[in-house]
């Protein structure tokens, strides 16, 4: 039988291949009956459409345009639907709804000795996520901010002084987005290990970590649209084998730094024990940082929270904590500089608070978290920057549970990938007003209590539900402290006021061509000292 068919297949292989490809594309087109939803035709046939779109580095704008043209539900792949209606948020990301993360997320997992390090963000296992989060939740509560603020202050003061030394004193142009990433990297390093990575101190990319992170996310974003590619590329068995046995190292630089800090801390603990001291009270053991909290979780739950989990948490702090916070900080400053009236209004609010005594007039220019909460226009400026430039630039994908779910009046079959993009959700005119593409902080102050509640409930920059970013409070601490402190110390000007920045959406939407000059401002304390 086979002998008689084989010659025919060889003779008519183009026809056979065309038939198989057509059948495959037809199956994709009608996958789960999603052909009834509008979207690009090529997207209905293959996920390569998404791959190419993301590779173009502005899928956020593609999705905004498609939703404005086609409506609240758009098909972005054979098995992928994007939702623009804010009502979808509570259904897709709500607690105990049965939705799980897709294979897009494991593409982002770091490697150590050839093994994956599934983090709170990158794991698709809900049980593992729940256990991991339960182990470290207390370390990220609002009440824990008090013990982290000195770490932020220490790095912020150094950052302000280095800004003067490297840029103000030389009247040099600053790549502000990169400089802010150096700051965010060092703050999270100090909070995690009681030790800065050294970006701010040295004024350079230490061990190429920032560059590596940028390349990694540039890889993750398109490859995540076709996750199977990752198994042939960065995480293929050969590379993992070589890494595991030390033949070649493919361990991320951030992992190497985290291992070194973890080794130092464990050595401190062992040294204290060898002297008969309690590590909890020994002066030779650093305490109060995230690493100490993770090691305590290890002591509390040794059956689950082992050294590998401690390393995973430490590494994920640098991955997520630096990139997203830096992007948000750059967005706040950029929109203020592009809207001089808003800039002047915020500086006046800060100066007025100092003069009235609501903010202490420190020689360093630092502002505390508590003081920052007394500045309503600052909050409005930050929220508006979050709205117009959320850090994540792709839909947060989830898989519909097997039984299917009704979303926005449509029954979506089980197994369908669904998601919302903050770039789309944050531009809903019925929630934020008709001028959604305009930076206008006043919308947050003018809104009625009901409107403000709806606006706050629609904000999606930190995710939603059980998978809300666990480091949200730490990020807010950094942003609310640095912005007013920086504006107290320096006047900021765009190096090229007529040029716009360039955005690079590599999962997180980084800013390029954001160059500035800084000029010193005279603090009130300096005036009174004369």
C-alpha cells in the first residue's frame, strides 16, 4: 500500500504540501469559532502576524488603532482575542475566575545552571504562585514601606549628588531614560541586598546588566507570540546542558549578581552562628532588606521556600523592579517637560508645601513618602503618566477555563487566549473623557468622587487580581519620592524641545531619544543660611 502511495506523493508533492497548508490555515481560521470576531485577516490564519507586528516595536499603537476601528473585541491571532471594554478586567483577571497565564510568560524565565527560575510573574502554575506569594507577601505590604524608605533615601541622595557631578557641573546632556534606569536598578538593589549595584556611583552600565536586560526583553516580546521558538533558541536543550555543566555560561548577569549577594549574606549568618550569636540580632548580619525577608520565609517554610526560591525572588526584583519603575519615572518627567504649564504648576505646589511647612526644607532636597502624599497635583501628574504610558505594552494574556466564560456579552470557548492591554484600556473616552490622548493631570482633580472611583478602577498599569504586581508599593515609593525631590534640586530642560522621544515596545515600552539638561535650583535652606 505504502509502496503504491509514495511515488504519487513524490510526484505531486507541491499539491500535497499546498493541500496540507490550506487545511492547517483553514483550521486556524475557524479555531474555536473565532472567525466571527473582526481583526486582520492574516492574524486569523497564523500567530506569525503577531510576531511580525511585535517585532515592529509598536504593537501598542496597532492595538489602539484596531480597537478604535473594529470595536471592543479584536482577533489578534487564530486563538487570541483582545478586549478593550474595562468590564472585561474583573472577569479575566478577577480572583478565582479560573483563568491561567499562557506560555508567553515562561519565555521570560531566567536560567541558573541550565535550570529555569519560575518567578511570581513568569510561572503559569497557580498553585505554585499562591504558595510563593503567601511566603513573601508581608515583605511587600504598605506597612513594610517604612523599613525600605531609608534604602530609597540613601540611593536618591547619591543619585541627586551624582546628577550634579556628572551633568550639572559639566553642562552635559543626559540620556535621562537611561539615567533613571540606573537609579531604579540601584534602588531595588539596595532594598533587596542593602547594597547598590553601582550604576549611580560609577555612572555606567555595570557588567552590561541594563544592556542585557534590554536585549532580553527585545527577544521575549516577539518570541513570546510563538513560545515554542524559545525551546529552539535561548532555552534549547543543548545550551541548557552546556550551562548546567559549566562548559559555557548562559546565566543572566542579574542572576550572577544575586548569587554573589546571597552568598555574602549566608556567610554573614554562618559567621554569626560560629560565634554563638543569634543572626537575627548579630551586628555583623544585615537586616531589614528584602533578602533578609526572603531568608526568613525560608526559615518559616523550609519545605517549600528553599535557596532556589530565595534566588528566584531576588532575581525577579531586578528584572521587574528596575525596568518598569524606570519607564514610569521617565514618563512622568517627559510629559511634564512637554507640558510646561503642568511642570510649573507642580514645581509651585512643591515649593508652596515647603514654604508652608508641610514639606520639611532639607538641605538634600529629599521629600519623604508621607510628605509626598500631601501633594495632590503630584499624584495627578503621576497618575496621568501611568495612564498615557503604562510600562507593559502588550496584552496580559490568560487562557479561558475549559467550560468557557461570558465576557462582555460574548461566550468565549475554553482554551481561547484572551487579554487586555493597558495602552488600550487607559484610553476609554467614557471613563477618562474625550481628550484621552492628551496629557491633562487636572482630570484627576476635577473628577467627581464617582468618576474618580471609576478611573482608578480602570487603571491597569500594575495588572489586576491575584497577579497584581507584588512590587507595586515599592515602585510607588520610589516614584513619589524621586519626582518631587528631583524637581526641588534641579530645573529640567529638554535638550531638543522640538523633538519627540522614540518608543521601543519590547514587552515593556522603553523610551529612547529622551535627552535633557539640568540646572541647579536654590533650596530655601540654602537661602536662609546666607
